[in-house]
C-alpha cells in the first residue's frame, strides 16, 4: 500500500535547521529558523513564564479536557491584547476567539473555515510571504494568489504596486496581511498606508485575514496592533490568527488563537459554532499548558509588567544587532549598501544575498541562511557578528 509513496520535499526552513544540526563545523551559525537567541546564543525561557509555571504547578487541579475553544481566561486576555482594553469590539461582543495550537494551527483552522463557508474565495498573500502560508491554504484546497509587496531594487515596500494589485481583488475573496514585522522582508506599511489599505478593503469588499505572529517585536504591543486596529474602524468582518510562540518564547507549547469578528454579536456567536466544528474534527480541543501560562501572565499586573519588559529587551537587542550588522559589514569593507537592514523590524531581513551566495556561505563557512536570502536577525550576537560579516565580505568583494 505504501510502496508508491514518494518522499516529500524537505521544508525549506525546518529542513535547513536539520542540516545545521548535523553540520560538524564548530563555528557554524544558524540564521535560518525564526527563533530568538540571546547574547549567548540561547533561546531562554522568560522569567515571567517561569514564574507563571511555578504558580500553575501548585494551583493546577486537573488535567481534564479544555473545551473546544479553550479556557475563558485565555480567550478574553487574547482579545484585550489584540484590540486594547475596553475596545468596542469587546464591549459589544463582536469577536469570538478560539485557542489554537500556535499561529499555524490558527491559520489552518481559518483555512478550513474559509474553504467550507466561502468556497469560491481565493486567498491572496503578499509576494513574498512566510514559506508555509501557501502550503497551509493549498492543503485544504483553497486557491492561493499573490499581491505585489516588495520592491527588490529599492529594498522597500512597493506600495503603489500593492494598492494596484489589491484593487483588482474582487468582493468575497480573502487577503492575508502580516500584522507587523512582515516575514520575510521586515518591512511594514506605515500608519498612513494601513489607513489606505483599510479603506481599500472596505471599498473592494474583500475579507482581511491578519496573521499576527510578532506583536511586540516591532515598536511596542500597542503600536504593532495599529494596522489591524485601523482596519477595524473601516471593515465589519475580519479574521485574526495570532501566535505567542515568539513574544512569550513559547515555541514548543503551541499557543496561539483564531479570532473571528462579525457585524453583530449574534453573527459572531453563530459563525463561531462553525469554527468550533473545524476544531472538533481536527484536533478536538487545544493543549492546556501554554495557554494557562499566557493567561496567568496577561491577567496579573505584576507578571504582565515583567513580561512586557522582557519582550522590550528582546526587541531592543534585535534592533541593536541590526545596526551592528550594518556597521560591521561597512568596517569589513563591503561597499554594497546594507543600511536598509537597520530600518526594518522584527526577526527577519531580506539581505539581498543571492541563492548562490547563500549556498556558498553554507558550504564554505557553515552559515545557514534561507535560500531566499532571508536572515533571522534574532540569531545575530556580538560573538557571531565578526565571522559572519567577514564571510559575507569575502563573498561579495
Ligand atoms: N505566521 C508567520 C508570519 C510566522 O512567521 C510564523 C512562524 O514563524 C507563524 C505564523 C507560525 O507561528 P507558530 O510557530 O506559532 O505556529
């Protein structure tokens, strides 16, 4: 029965991680997968997370199932973080949130929900986008199209082309936006551009789906939510897939959420029964531990303040690494202008390195970068900066 099965291609990002792990080069550097590293090159457990876990260990009374949509304390805390306290959407109960296994789980549930209830819809993603978007949507049989986003020549957002693309998208289709810290380019629309996009969404009648995996990694928790909050002023319906893998460092706990926003509370409640149906037939109900940690932190002012300051530290370290990277390349005599990297935000930058240069870095120097030239800036440290920039200088000069 299984003889005819052919091997699936390696995942472009996780496959690279496996190759890194089996590389025997003692000086190898991993700038592939989007995981935060501290100055020592470790991915730490946040202090706020540890403290929340200590509390949970003593307070937890059961390992019984959660409900299909997850724990109430978690679900309401997610909404406050997305919309801000006392938002109209919360007060009028226009949103319903389900805890999902990570942001990927949220996208997958959203995909099934769209396929079932908007069967004619095409989903549009930015060019380029996170490598898994297409696969997740195609796996449920959705048509996936792409809209213009990146200006490779100027290393910037091609906003004119983006508007022109989105103006062609018909009513009833779905458009995915990266809420902040666009993966892989690190380039986001400005507040004024978000406003124009929201107006366009309202005019065209397409449904926005926000993928919000990096809240707090750009400017701040509130500033990073500006894009989706601006949309909420102009469109009555939206889907949001958010993740706590990065901003809580809870990568392996699989904690995220899918939120559906409707025009009335009644519609939201009804639509949510169908979201729950997708979950029930998929993984039945979510794992508890990660969401209990997040709820404990978000609902406790002291832990919240500690978490926010730890998140700020991660954000600042990444911003500093961006500047240091640009400066070190300059010191090493690289004439090509890399200054755009310090203007981008989030974990990633499109470096402009070609696939051949990326291959050479891997083969000759043990430096692992995704084939597109995307660098995980969160993997840069003072220690690996010198060897990395020397290798890039040797390749480019
Ligand atoms: N969306 C984007 C843009 C991402 O970069 C990622 C993770 O890298 C995800 C979603 C998925 O996050 P999670 O690990 O929580 O499934």
